């Protein structure tokens, strides 16, 4: 029989609390304590903010730390729980998955109490924190090998009412991109578990590469906008500036919108995220590296669309996704 | 007795040749063939251009591929050998070191014929290609967790004449930064082996994060400038534009210019590369993630200097370098 995960403090305590979510030990390692911040101002929205779900996406933990700094001055009602780093083992290793068990935390929700450490983290979050919130913001980035605009995303949700509320919440971030993302690898994601409990879940994404001041400011502004929309803080929501633009658009993308590498090689991007491309426009070039006689291969847009994500800086195998396009969401 | 590495074609053949540098097999794996391009226009400079020394620095291989495309039209004399990917095993794994033996190719030169695969690559390059060149350009990047301006770099060289020629060659790239980099981890680097043979060796660097069209254009322009300076091609060398600036500066940096993390955590940059900072200016903030009670720690410039490199997007242990500053080179 496993021990149960627990919080070291009472979430009902008024005002600011700091403590830990304790993940019981297992056969693979001992107990793990995740720092948790909570600010309880009584009646109102109940929000859970998480970062560090993947260990090489560190804008989320930085924005979560900033939040903890200004929230005590700003929050007027409700309860906010902030867990800046969901998976410290992956963060310390700058690794998407947990090195100890090789698992992707965002594919094994709701977790298992008697599983390996990643499954125990998911179990603790699902059982201890998730029931205390009606809305969840999980702060991701797109990782080091992709370029991606600052975005609030969701997957399609079967329940049309929850879907509509989720898209409205995502749009309230006022980030350059709101995205409904249909893909085939959603089993075990944190959002599925939360949505099954009727909660509004928004996953923020952006990238790529290094963490920069400009991108952090956009990310933080988006989170602040969402707090305003929820009524947790007062203020005026504003579109942050991204590449000289102050606006946002809502797009959808499907598995058929994935552009794939025709051969192994290095992908060189020839467009930028949020570029509009027409059928036949050059999106990038695949350079085979195993032969200098092999010509580099142009990868072109299959139809008029908007470039959503561009792979860069990595060698790809054949038939791997190197770019993703999208189109305006039909509501 | 090991087999000897060899080229599948004769470098003395006039005009364009394409073939492979064959690395003999060993106990760890079989033979490896690295694609090599050569363009022989007779008398003149003898240049070797290499990329993909580290597997997660892929701008070099892309620029090398571009070079192969325009060089046949442009080169007027001399001989250029291009090896776009020195370490295909690392490139395919998007890994700095070779996964098979864990070795950093740029720390085990001149290699060993009877060593593991990384040592055999170094041995083949040192014995087969290096003697055929008087000048070497090794095209690196700064990897995914650093921001670094486009730069042509060298380490300090004991021989003052070779040092002066190397700095002149590096400055001929006209990149935003020419850097003399003194650090304590140079044993086994490719440049040391080349310099010991009296060759001019320039290591280009830049970063970070994703591979983008703007940065590739700067990198390619720098290489082109250096080809013009060598007299291999005709044309006018021009400073590429980097952050609205069209100029270059020559700096030096020493081990004492490394700013280190005072604690484990996530480093948030608060300055940009090539910013001038005064003593006490904020360079970045270290956010401890193991406790939310621990205050974030400001990291400030120890003296007036120029920011050279900024870590970003990675969790760091205590006492790890998070930023590097520099000062104008005293010639």
C-alpha cells in the first residue's frame, strides 16, 4: 500500500501560503517535495497555475515566479495555487522527459500512486491539487528545436459548452495566437484529465530556443490578461506586441496540416511563424547530409494557410514533422 | 593493426570532386563515410572548411551546403575542401557529444587510429585533410542554451606571428564580434592541433536556440567575406547587419570574466549580447526553484564590460557559468 501524496499546508488558510506538495517515495526513489504557493482571498474563481511540466520548457517556471511576486499585491478575490515546477527531475536535467523513468509527464495523467516517480507526480497533482481548481493554466514552451508564436492552446473537446468556454478563456490571454490543436497523441495529457472533470484548461505555448526578455514579457502579459478576464485581479487587458503586431488570431490545425521531411537531413526554415503562405510557397529546405550529390529538397505549402510552427536547429529522420500550418477556426 | 583512413577521390583532380572521407571501423562500430566536397582551381590558398563538429550546432552544416552550391561559380584559384558534417553520429542525435562513446570530438584531437569512433574521426581529419590545408574554418554555433552574437573566434596562441595572422583572418569575416577567448578547457581542441602545425584556424560561433534565416544570412556573409580576404573569390566584403548595426568589434575574454550562478536554479537573462554594462548593472536573475521562500538572486556586472554570452533556457547547478563578459582586445 502506497502512502498518499499531501500538501504541507492548508489551502483554506487566508492570504499567502507557501509549502510543498509531497510525492511519496517508491521503489525508484525517495519522497519528492514540489514547492507550492497559494493565495486565498475567499470567494471567487479557483485557479491552478503549473509550469515545468516538461523539463526543457523553462519560460513557464520563470513566469510563475514572477506571478508569485506581484500576485499578493494584485489579487482581489478567489484562490490561486501556483506550482512553478511540476517535474523538477526533468527541469534539472533540461530534459523533456524524466531521466529516471524515461516518462513524459504530460502523457501519463492521471498517473498512478504505485507507479514510477513521474506517474506519482501526476497522481499527486490529479488527486491533491486538481480538485481544488475550476480553471488550470499549464505553462509550456515549444522546446529548443522549434519556432512557435506565443499562444494559448487547447485540443478539441467533445462537450461543446466546455469547448466554447475553453476557447473563450484561451482567447482572453490575448496572445498573438489562440490555437485549437487536433493531434493524435493526446492520451494521458494533463488537459484531458482536467477536462474530464469539467474544468477549463488552457495550455500556453511558445518558442523557440533561448529564453529572452521580450518573449517572457509577452508570456507574462498574456497570463496577466487571463487573470483579469477571470476577475482575479483588476486592470485592463492589452494585446502584447509581437513582431510589430498588436493583435491576436484564433486558428485550428489538424494532423493533415503537418508538413513532413521527405528524407533524413537538416531542415532549414525559409519562413517565419504566423507568415501567410500560398500553395507552393517555400516553407523550408531539407538538406540531406549523407550525400553531397543529393540535391537539397524544397518543402512547400500544400495550400493557402498560416505557418504555425517551424522546426529548426535539429537533424530529422525521414517522415518527421518539420512544419505545421493552420487556418482560421470555424466557430 | 588498424586500417588507415582515406579519401575516396584524389584532391589533386582539377575542378569539383565529391566523395567521402572513410573512417575505418573499430571494435565499437563499422566503417563510417563522411561526405567531402573539394574544388581545386590550382595554385592559391588551401582552405579546409568543416561543420558539425558538435551535433547540436547545425548552422555550420547548412552554411557549408550553401557554400558548395555557389563556390563552383565563384572560386577563382586555390583549393577548398568542405566537410559539412564532421560528426554525423552526434548530428543525427542532436547531441554535443557522440552518443556511442560519449566523447566531445573537439576535445580529443588529434585523435587515435585505434581509439573509439570519435577518436578515429579526429585521427582521420588530422591525418588526411589537415595536411592539405593552410587555413581552417571550423563552423560552430553556441548551442541551444546560450545567446551569443555571430563571431569569429580564436584562443590565445603562443607564437605571436601566428596569433596576429589568426586575428587578422578572424577579423576578415567582418562579423559583429571577433573574439580572443582564453579559457582553461582547450586541451584536445581541433584548433590546437591545427595551430601546432602552423595553420591559421578560425572557429566561427553564434547562437542561440533555433536556426533562423537572418542568422544564417549573417553567418554565410561572414564566411564569404573570409573567402574574399583569402583571395579565393572576388567581390567586396561587407559587414552584415546585426541588430540594426553594421560594424564589428574585437574583444578578449578570460576565465575571470565568467559570471557564475550563486545557487542552483533557472537563469533569466536581463540583458542582450553585445550590451555594454557598467559595474553593478543587472545581467540576469537566478531563480531558485527548490524553495519559493528563497528570493531570486540578481547577478550583476563586476565591472564595465561588454556582454558576450548569456545562458538561457536551462536549469543550472551552483557555480556554473551563466554569462560571459569581455573587453576590447589590447593589441
